[in-house]
C-alpha cells in the first residue's frame, strides 16, 4: 500500500507528483553492442521529473533481484521516492530495444504487471500514469480504479505510449484508452499513437476527438516536426528544436516530464495560447536534449533552463 498520509483529499506534503506504472530494464542493442539500463515509460517520467527538481513518487512493481535493485538505486539516486507496495514482483521485467539506423527503436517485452489493489489516503498535485500499466491486466484494472478515485481531487495526466505487440485487439485497446481519458485533465500521445488509435484522422481531428472524451488538454508530439497542443478553446503548434539525434529512446518521456513541470508552474492559469506555447516550448526543449545522447537520459533543470534561455537570447 502507498498510504503515507491518512488525510484524504489533500495534496501529500512531500510529493508534487505521483507516477503510477511499470519499471523495467531496457536492454538496448545497436549492432553488436548491448547496454542495459533502467526504463519503462512511467519510470522514465518519474526520473525525468526528479531531474527537473520536482518532488516525485513512483508506484510500480519490481522484483527482489539485481535488476530490481538497479532500478531502485537509479530512481532514488535522482531523488524519486519508490512508494511502498512497489517491491512486490517475483521477477523484474525487461524490454529489449533494437536501435535502427535512423535512431528509432523496436521493442520486445518480457513483462508482468500485477499491482496490488490501492485506495489512496492522499492525493499529490498531479497524478501521472500511462503506457503498459494502463493496458496490461491484472494491474491495469487497479490503475483505472486509482484514476477514478483521484478524479476531481488532483490533476491527472496520461500518456498511452501505445505498444501494439502487448495489446489485444484494436477495438479493445481503443476502448481502454477512451475510458481512461474520461478521468484525465491532460493527455499526451505521439503522432504514431494517434495514427494507431484513429487511423485516417488528421492530428487536429484526433486531438479534437480526444478532447470530446472529457480531457482539458491534448498534446500530440510529431518528432522532428514539433508538437500540437489543443484545448476546447485554442490550439498551437510548437516547432521542434533542431539537434543531432543519437537515438529517440526516452524522448517522449522527457517531453512528458517537462510538460508536467510546466503544468505545476502554471498552477491556476488557464490555457491561453501564450501558456500553451510556453508548455510546448519547454517540453520540446527537454526532448531535444534527450535525443542528443544515447538511452533515456533526460535533462537536469539547469540544462533545460540553459537551452530555453539560449532560445530566448537567440
């Protein structure tokens, strides 16, 4: 169980963000080279948030093995709180990423997602979830229950991070995604996710459809073409930062971490075009720093602020 505070309906005094989702070891193969490092989209988001100075807790499942210890050391070294209930898996999961010539990656997974039932006694300022954790049973049902309990008590962000090889039918996966969107305040997905979920729809059409499901902000990333941010009242397109790409592993997760940072800083402001542009500029800058170096290696707050300042001066 996660319960660090017995007062419901109040933000936890030590956590700005709680992330719920899988933790695993990424085994990255590039030609004959093999490198192992901690990964999993929600884990990367939590790690990225801590690197940006955000007090963050992660609810996940890892095993009592060398990989599990490595993941925990990786997270706590950055300042992430690994929440009680997370050390409950028999064997830590893994994903093998094969990096292609253009820097993109193909994944093969060996994962079990079995999260114990939860009934939160506190709510952070922002609750984030996504990826495999929201689709793979039995844990996916627990995640959905958590979102239902947190809905209306804190900001909820969601990144489906679609992995077709781990999903059931398209209809089943789309239904799961759309059910969860109804609990959220902000949804971020890639253009590949949008195309898989809504084939034939343009990015603005897909964003409008997702907004119609009940969320307040939809963000669709477009790689080197930047990102599209849309609310019921406004939409903006933010260009990407031109940079040399080592690989794209973790870029979307760094984008998500920086987007959450922007949402925390926004506090009670609305989503006027200027606010959307600032959110998008911060997030694409974080992704640009990440793709310059191999693996899921997100920026520090100093690095991110440095790039943003150089853009303003330039």
